[in-house]
C-alpha cells in the first residue's frame, strides 16, 4: 500500500479515498491458537446429511465444509471423528502460524 499510495489516493479494492494516515499497522500476532475442546457429537440433520454424503464419495475425494459459526464446526468435527472421517480444520479464530500449519496439512492431504 505504501508503494501504491503515491500513485493514487484511492483504495485499490473499494476505491474509497485514503491517505497514509488511514493505514494501520497491526501488532504482531503473539496469541497461541487453542484447539477447541472436543464436544460430544450431537444429533443434527445437517451433520447427518453431510456424513451420509461424505461416505458416498470416493475416499480420495476432498470436500470443503463452510460454516459461519465455529461452534458448529466443533460439532461437525465431533461427528467426523465419531465416523472415522479424516479432516483438517481452518477457521478465523486461528493465528497466522496455526493457519499456515493447517493449510500445509490440507495441501498434503490434497496430494
């Protein structure tokens, strides 16, 4: 952004006017991501359908599951564990180091 601002005074994404004082530098991420506590599997029609479809797919196929709620992903993970389905988790509560480890793990799964 610092290189871009002298050429243009608008955001390259949304085109709003910006200036050097609009930019904030985030402090380094020092927090450690903590694995969510294992939650017991819950009876859920959504999770049951997801697992039903995952069992039908070729075991070598990869599937992405999205949810707006990380707590729901906790329940999905519990259901997958109970069914013995391997998974990698990536969510917005992870710090950059954990994101890197998770995406590396996912990339290894995709090979």
